[in-house]
């Protein structure tokens, strides 16, 4: 991004996007290749046949999902965390080998138009996802969304989603060669889970909820006080642009 559009010189806007249930269709029948990669890595590293399906996973980072799978099978945190990096590596490698046949990627209706609209208006866009980095980028590439995003922060970078928002902003600043306090930033995180909205609060940015994933009504997100909630991307574009002031 070379410059900001007219009228935006006094602020810079960064919008970070979750992947599953936010940009891409999620749900029980999606992400089968992703889930299988995690399950395979768990079986290789800890010798346990565990399923992602058996634990809460929406809104959590992949290492926390792996931890929860193993805790259910009686492993202790001391047995889990020293081997987590190996599991992350193996899951990423397995996904890369198998994703072309095992992963169904469906871009949610209206997403591309919204991303184009934001990009055209000079908004900085980044991914913030609990997916392991290899897996998250592969999905985004396959969905042909990669050109919209300057950078990303992933579950393999940190277990805390709020930290990922801070990391994504830091990476944007680095890429642009900007110092933190040069121009005020307006930062938003978009996601489909309560955990996304809590992460926005953690990072002290504005949370934008979308009802395209695991939460289907606004009340499911209200305890984290999102700045606003969009029902879907087909109807949400004008409200989003108006709220962002662009
Ligand atoms: Mg999600």
C-alpha cells in the first residue's frame, strides 16, 4: 500500500480478520483436512488417537485445542507443552501434503467485495487466526484472498488471540517502516466468536462481530460488548464502511 486515500491522512485504519466462520464457511462439516492434520500430529507426538470434534474449538487457537484434546486423555501440561512445537510442525507439514484433496474451502458470500472495498479505501488488512500459520495461509491462498492481506498473526505465534491482534499490528508497522506513534491508528478486529470480541478487548481495539459462523444471534457476543455486529457480508458492507468512517 503506497499511500492513504484523500481524507484519511489524519489516521490509519487496520482491520484484522479471523478466518473460520468469518471469511470462510466454518461449522462441523468444514475444515476436515485441518482437523485431521491436528489429530494426526497428536497421534504421532503423544501416541493418542484423539479427535478435535470432542473438544470446544471455535474461537480457540490451535495449540490450546491440542492441549484440550490431550487433557481429556489424561496428559498433563508438563507432558504437553514441551512437545507442542513438534506437533505444530508436523500438523503443518501434513496439511501441506494433503490439503488439496482434503480441505473444502468456501468463501462466505460478499467477503471478496468487502475486502476489495476496504483495500480500495486504503485500509490495512491483516489475518488474525487461531489456525497454525501454514494451515491458515493455505486456506487463504486456496480461497484466493491472499492479495488482500499484508500480513497475519496465527495460533502458532501465540496461544492468546488478543496477543495476535497486537502482533499483527506490529507486523504491519514493520512492513510499512512506520513508528507506532507517527499517526493515530484506528484498529478493529472482525470475528465470529465471543473469543474474538474478548481478544479485541484484550488488545484494546474495537471488536466487530459477524453472525456468519458459530454465533447466530447478537446476544451470543454481547457479553464482550462488540463495537457493532454485522449479520452477513452481503448486507454488512455499507454499515461497516460507515462505522469505519470511510
Ligand atoms: Mg472463527
